[in-house]
C-alpha cells in the first residue's frame, strides 16, 4: 500500500493572484478584445464578440487539459486535477467553465440590447460607448452574470478543500504541484 499523499489545496488568495498574472500576460489580448467590441457595436452584430468568447473558452479548455492550467497557474506551481490526481478530461474542463458561461451569455445579451438600440436611434462613434455605459438593461444582464461569478468564486472560502462551485461540477481540485502529487495516486477522501 502506498503512503498517503499530503495535498495542499490552493486557496482564494493564490487563485486571485493566478488571475492577475494571467491578466498581465494576456494584456495584448485586451487590445484584440477592444477591437472586437468596437467591431460588434459598429457592425452591428454580436457575432464578433461571440466568436471571441468561443475562442477564449477553447483556449481555456486546451490549457487545462494539456497543461493543467493557465500560464498564471503554472507560474505559481499549481495545477488542476481530477480525483485520480490526473489532468482533466475535455468534458471536465468544459464543466469547469459552466459557471462562467452565464456571465458571458449575459454580456453578449447586453451587447445585443445596445446594438438594437443603436439601430433604432442611429447612434455613432462616442455616442455608442456612452449609451452602453448608461443603458440599464445591459447593466442588469451584466450584474446578474457578475453575481453568479461572485458566488462561484466565494464558494472557495467556505470549504476545507478550497473548491469553487465549478470544481464541484467538474470533479476537479486545484492543488500545489509537488513531487508526490505528480507521481502517486491521490486519495481525496
């Protein structure tokens, strides 16, 4: 019988730091995102922003399945694993994104509301941006998506294994890398 492996679960603070590192590393993508937002609003169509989110989700799924996490996670020597201590399957990686999906859909719907109004009022240029900022319906959609994200994130604070809601859905754990967790079977019970 193998020795039981000591697991160190990644907590809230480190997960936030992972996101900050990922954000910094992906700053060039922000310019692409801004261009796509402008394209969606000026075209007017939600297709560009929808394609952007699909590509983003495919990137996240690939990184989790292939490497066990995003660049920020890898830099901080953490990884996402399943109950067997292995990298996630594609389906598990997709399930981890389910709690983020309502937020993304809400955002796309908010853009559609603005586009519909742009068509009605004939807004252009800076008027579009101002309208989007002030539009109550689009803000409601964004708020609902944000609340769902916050529930998912704060879930980490209330359990011993530091699992977010999306970790429960996917059967995943976020742990610190070490020699023992990389080589031995892990018992999470």
